[in-house]
C-alpha cells in the first residue's frame, strides 16, 4: 500500500520502488507508442475502408479540430491532477493504468493496418505526427473512457465530467473522420478489459 | 438417470417458462440479425489491409478445425449446459444472443474484406447459413467459446473453453480468415459483452447465484 502524507514529492520519495516502476512503465508507454505510430505510417493500408457511420456523417472541421487537439491535453491534466490533489494514495494506480492503456494501444495499432478514411481532417499536433495511421483503437476515446472508469470509483462529479468527455471524444473523432467507427466502439471494450486486468493486478499486489 | 434428468428439466421449465420463451425469442432474433448482417457484409467487402501476423505466416488449410471442431465446441458447450448444468442454460443462451447482436452491429459498421489468400471453407449443408464472407471484426470463432469460459468460471471445464477459444483464434489466423485485430479484440469484446449481459440479467432478476 502507498504511504500517504505530505506533498506529492514526499509520496514519491516514500515509495521509491513504486515510483521507479511507474516512471519506467510510463516512459516505455510513451516511447513505444511513438515508435508504433511511426511504424503504422510506414506500413499504411492498401485502401480506405467504407464505414456506415462515416458515409452518413461529416466530415466536419470546426469545433471538432479544437476538441481533437485540446481534449486529450485537458483529459491528461485532469487525469493526473485529480489523484495528486484528491486521491494521493491512488497516484501510482492512475499512473500505471495510463501506461497500461497506451502500451496496449501501441501493440494493437501495429496488428492490422487499415488506411485512414480518405476524407479525414487531421488537426496539427505538437508531439505526435499530425497525420497518423494508428486506427484501432481510438486513443482519444480510450483515455476519456479510462478516466470515467477510474473516477467512477472516487467521485460522482468527476465521473460525470469524464462521461461527457467520452461522448465528446466519440463525436469528435467520428466528425473529423480520423477513425473508423469500429475503432471507436472497440475502444470501450478494450479499455474496460484493461481496467479490469489492471484492477486485478493491483488487488494481487496490495494483498502481497 | 434419464427420468431424473427429465424431472429436473420439467421443474426448471415450470419455474422459469416465461424466461425460456423470452430467451428463445431473443436467440431467434439475434440469429436473424446476425444472418442479415452476414449477408450484408458478404455483398459489401471493401478494404484489404496489411497485417503483421498474416504477412509472416502463410495461409494453411485447416478446414476441419475451422468448420467441424468449431461446431463441435459450440455443440459441446450447449450439451454440457443442458445436461450437466441445466440451471445455466438461460445464462449461456442469453450471453450467446447478446454476443451475436454485438457482433452483427460491429461487422456492419466498417467494411473490410476477407484476405485474398484465405483458404475457402465449406460448411456442411445443414450449417451453410452460418457461412458468410467479410464478416471480420470481431472473430465469432474466438468469442463464442469464451462464453463457456466466463459462465463456468468456477468450474475446471473453463480451461477447456479457454483453450478452445485460443485454438480457434490460432485457426482463423492460420487460415487467414480473419485479421489479427479481429482475434485480439474478440477477447475484450466477449468479456465486455459478458459483463454487460450479467448486468442486464441482474437487473431482470435472472441471476440468483453469487457472481
């Protein structure tokens, strides 16, 4: 169990092994995600697929381009600041779940490489390449839904906010045509599975 | 033994006949939706995709496993439930129906095409209606046996259903009938659908045992 007292730095200092493992996992998740996304660009699919929802909806640019860019930034800040200020004892749980999500995604986007929808609108991104081919599953929806599942345990208000954010992310990626609809709907199932597996690992280590 | 089996079933049906009627109607609707979705995808395959696993392994013809072993597993799961765990029959049928509906929804959303090099699979005449093409995301061969793994998770038989699911996952990849993402996602979607099914059954008051 995490010892909880003092500032965030003392929490990290009091749990050196957990801090080290969590930071290594996070670094791995970011690094592998970046490599995977680059790799998907080099093995771009042969042809775009036809999609029932995308055929009948969009593409729309404004305001979804802003939501696409800033949505994840706000979500990441909220996701990490909430345990820092309100649930210090769960900081490593939140951190590791985030890493687990992105490690799983880095693996899944490598498997089958569809080509982006032909009319996709890609807003420019800072860290990751703006036009990418990392389709299944949607990281925007995945992160928002993971936030919902994590906050559900702790706060009703945060849970509601995360649920609205999830809905907005679904609409955003579909409106911009940056994902196929299976990428979006599969995200819910995969993230739920990740959340359950991560929860089971936590319970196992807490017992130990 | 047969007498006690019939007696047991009579009692179960007497207790839950309304649920059974509802369940059978749901199963027929789910099967029908699945057939319509399958016909739709068969006529609307669109995109081929490179696949990290399929590009490495050449297509092998494992028709016997793909067709007969799979049908055997599904029948075994059904018979095991009816004969050994009759009280779980409603649960298995409910989860199957839900999974079929979820799968039908997924396959009509994004239209992929079955890999060109996929070996042709011929189902026996009686089951020809189960055979479609381009019904890719997600793999029903992998997901349906998992229902047995989840429903009988307190019994050792669960390992058989898990192994069956893994075998089917391997078979559909080796025969190039599915892309690897279809198999990978099948495990997650089967689990998510199972939990959703449990939630619905609890709300309906159909789950009495501790889960």
